[in-house]
């Protein structure tokens, strides 16, 4: 009897860089992180005459963090659903566009950079929806995964608003500001809630959420997530149009509540492994950073960089390390205490602290900026020393 090939068979037949795209995107994301942060270090040391904050923010969010998100989602979704891995063109396009975004941002071609960015998002949404809706999927995503397309939509909305400002002129600068908030903060806050609903309890306690179903209860749960996503997006409008401090406070409460309820971060990690502790700590740091920004609105960038460095970046690197070790067969390291993890987490926390001093001690702007950037880059070196040698070598 001839056996029919199904999408569930495809992962074993595909090339390793398609079955496990994290092997492509994690090193690329690390390289882009260096592109974005080394610029600050050189400027802080007086070796670079000017600084480019827009380049920095685009590179860190749409380059570094997005590459880690791509590596995780393109690897995890097929494994969760039992469907085919990404096509070769999807991996190549996403990687090439990630580099193009950063190059365009460096030369100030911000409009063009967002075209490449939207190409990535469209590719990722198409990839995810096709697998979530596949009749041959062996499992369905948890209800919290509705945040994945919603968060990407928030990012696209931000890009569109920024583009509209460029078309309509300076009197519509408020569109630029709202778009920037949605793109730089809203998208990754939502992605962390969505992916964190599955990853955080599974990684820290070994307890995965149930699959979403077609029951009335599951539909209500997904609707509640949609409402929460709208509230998250609305908090940026409120911050920009009505009141800065209450908008930040709303976001701190909303994200904290979601991470507690959806991801269960009120429970401590129970599985051994230092990187699991970093994931758990980073989840708490995100609402903590927004709270700091709400308490000190005049220095809100300090709190936001606590979110970016201690929250987003630490979670991306920690989850990336787990994916690398677990998929590569290094189970002992994944449940152990590699010294590199301790130093990586420590330097990230130091970097976040030093970056707050840039805003609270502005007379020493350049020394704090340079030391914060240096601490971040040192943290990535410890991560690279542990992860990269095992990225393409099985344990």
C-alpha cells in the first residue's frame, strides 16, 4: 500500500535550516544587536561624531528582537501544530529583509525600511495562519496565540501611521508619535503576552496550556484576548493624546495582569536551569519598567529602557538559549547552571541600570551611555560563547 506524504512528514525531509530556522535567525539577530548598540558605544566614547536614535530603535526592535521572534515562531509553530516547516523562500526573504531594514535605517531611508518590515510581517502572518488553520494540524495553538497576529497588526499599524506622517507633513506629527509607540513598544509587548502564555509556564514549570478549541468557552477566552489587545493599543493613544502618566500606568497594570493570569508568572520556576530564572525575571521586569516610567514621566525613557533591556532583550536571549540547548540535544546544560548564563543576565541588568542613569543624571550622559552599551555588548558575548558553538553542532 502506497503511503501518502502529508505536511506532518515534511519537517523530517526538509533541510535543517528550514526545520530549525532559529539556527539562521538567532546569530543574525545577535549581529544586528551589535550594529544597533555598538553605534551608541562609539558615540559615547567620542569616536562617532553623531548619534542616530531612530537607527538605534529600528535596529533593536525590527532587527535584533524581530530576528529572535522569527527564529522562535518559525521553529515552534510547525512543531506545535505538526505541520510543514517554512518554505525556503520564506526563511531567505525574512532574513534578507531584516538586514535590508537595518541598512536602510542607517542611511536614513526610513520609508523604504518599513516596506521591508511589512514584507516580513505579511510573510510571518501568512505562514502562521496557514498552519493554525490547516486541516492536517495535529494540535491547535493555545488561545493566547491570538495575540501573535494581533501584535503584528499593531506593528503594521504603527508603520502605516509613521508613513502617513511622512506623506501629510509636520502638522500630523502626532501620527508619527502614535505610530512610533505602537511599533517600538506595542508589538513586542503583545508578542510576549501571546507567546509567553505558552512559553513561560512550559519553560519554567513544564506545564503547557491546553490547545484552543471551538467551544463557547474558548471563543470567549479568545475574545477576551482581543479586547485586551485593543486596550493595549488604546493605552498608546491615551498616552499620546490624553495623558502620558495614566497611559503608562494603564499599560503597566494591563501587561502585569496579563502575564500573571495568562502566563502564571506569580509561580516561581520549578525546573532546574538558570536561563529559566532569567526568563521569569524578565517577565516581571516588563511591568516594573512601565511602572517606573509612570512614576517618573519626565524621565520615562529610563523606565522604557528597563523594559527594553531587562525585559524584551533578556527574555529574547534567554528563550533563544533554551531553544538552542533543547533542540540541539544539550539537556544537561538546559537544566544546569552554566556560568555564561549568570554573567549574561548580570550584565544585562547592569546595562539596564546604567541606561536609567542617562536620564536621571543627564550631566554624565555620555559616560552612562557608553558604559550601558558596553555592558549590553558584553552580555551578548557571554550568550554567544554558550549558544553559538552549539547552534550547528548536536549535543
